[in-house]
């Protein structure tokens, strides 16, 4: 069997699946229950000066029957006494010495940081995660994402923590920023041992059309919250990739955002994450999801010949490059498998209204649409909207030439100005015509 044990900046765990700092890690009972189920580590719900939390706290985006495709919360850090949390952390480590327990921390002054670091480490934590990402409630108090958006402040606070910390320090980054690599580099320069990303995205997930209030509603009012869940995975993957490729980010990455299964986790790791953290999926389906994640990862690694996690971590990074470096001579065309086609003609509608008018309706009584190859640019839209798996495929047909685009037409004194309306054959398309006054 492949070795799926993980090591994030010296914090070891039996597998790379951690619970993120959130409601599922709010108590010793929950963390021990999670470890019993198979989770390799947990980042405790953020410790600091206990706050008074709100009621209600959560909202969701449901899309075409998919519950909680996106999840929103306006909950703050722990509302439990610090002493209770520390006592339970100590108890968890006694029962699960080989599992990773990391304390998420959020305070303000240097003295407060020194004290809470010492308290957490005395309780036996394996590492510290500095919460510089919370996008609501705490940032208005000068913490959370208010810190995560200021590189100088990040370096200052990381420096304070490193003055006393004896365990590895992870900085949790906010996605509510133009370039996530800026705080990532600041974290590395400040002395952090690792980064984790992404924290939640500032959001409003919906408005009650009868009460005229965004959700969740607190006594007739609301506020922006933090967005997470499957919907944010593409954003998280891109930010993990950005940090994984940046030469100034010289420290390991813990990937967070939209992870529900082993495939999601592998995607994060292939883009540079040494391990992953999960929150929304555990809240939605329970801790038992890890029982599928562990064998799923093991089977995948065995099939691909990976012996350890390091064999796949970052393996996709060399294949991600700037747009202008892509092969502009590569050309694919859509192909419809007539035997699999159910005749819904959704591909025709999508292409004709939203793309390049490269699909024609049949005139022979069949319902199977036809590809107009001279119009097809290989955009993939038809294959994406098709409800039948592998009915529409993209077939490589490049000829070694770089095909003209609108910009090339203009540069050569031509522009698509005339529409050849061959509607009977369903092949209407724009025809390039000379444009007076334009020079090459």
C-alpha cells in the first residue's frame, strides 16, 4: 500500500486529511469523534478572547437540487472559555498522540499573542495556525482579514509569535485580496513555517424576497459573511497554484476550499498543497466521509504508481503557465457520436446563441445536430452542456498553423462584417470582408 502519511512543516499526521478550524472542531468531543472516524488532524476552532455569537448563523446557495453548493456563515471565533478549550486539547492529545492537533489563534497585542501561544503549546498542540483570514465580525475589530491584507502587519505578528513559539507556525491567508501571493510571501519573510489557504470569501448568498433582508437573518437584519463549500474550489485551486509557483513562497502549503472527496484533495495536492483541510463537507455529511477519502487516495496512488504523497505534491504545477505561452497552433473540433445522441439539441442552442454558430440542425429528419467544422473553434461549450457522457468529444485536427482571430483580421485590413445567411442548410456564418482605410 502507498504511504499516505503527511508532514506539513514538521507537523505529522497519519493521512493528509485534516478538519479546518470551524464548528466541527469546536470541542474535544468532536475532534476525538473525528479521529475515531479516521481524520488525520484537526485545527481547533479559533481561540482568543471569547465572543458572543449570533443566531442565526448560516446561509446556503442551492443549485438545481444540489443542497449547499455554496455555504455562508456569520459565526465568529470560539464562544467557549479558553480554559475549557485548552483542557480539552490536552485530553485529545492524550488519547490521540499520533494525530495532528493545531490551535487556531486570533488576538491583538504582542503580549496577548505571547500568552496564548504559550497556553496552547502547554496544552500539547503540534502547531499553531494564525487566523488572518476571517472576513466578517473580527476584521472590523482589527483582526482576521484586516491583518491578512497588510503584509507589514503580517510580518510583525508572525515575528511576535516566533519569539516564543516552539512548534511550527502556519499563517491562514485571506482570499479577499487582489494577489494572494503578497501575504504568502510576507508570511514566509516573517518566519512562518507554512501557509494555509483559502479562508472564506466575503459574501452575501441571497436576499429574502418577502422580508427584503439578506440571509441569514438576525432579528430582521443581516451582514456579509464568509463563503465556502464546493462553489469555491476553483478559486481555492487557483490561489494554491499561485502560491505553489511563486519563488518567494518557500514554505509548505495546506490547501483549503471546496474539498468533499479524495479527488478534490488530490487536485489541491497536485497544485502544491502538502495536505488539505475540510470544513463544509464535514458539516454537510458528517465525519464519516473520510472513510471514503482514505481508500480513494490509496487506490489512486497505487494505480498511478505513487509510493508516497511527495510523489504527487505539485506534479501539475509545470503544466500551468501564462496564457501567452500556450500552444496557439493546437486546434480541436467537436465531434458528435450519433449513436449516443438523444436529440435534445441543447448543444445547438448553446453554440448558436452563446458561442460560434458551429452546429447546424439536421435537414434529413434526424435530430442529431451536425458540426460545421469551418466555424468550430474548439471552445468545448457543446461538450460541457451535453447531458450524455462522452456523446460529444473534442478531436485534435490542428495543421501546424496559427489560425486567425479578430485581432489578426483587423491587422490584415479585414474584419467580419458580412453575414452569409444560409439558413436552409443551417450554416449561417460571418464572412471576412475588407475594411476601408485599414492597413496591415
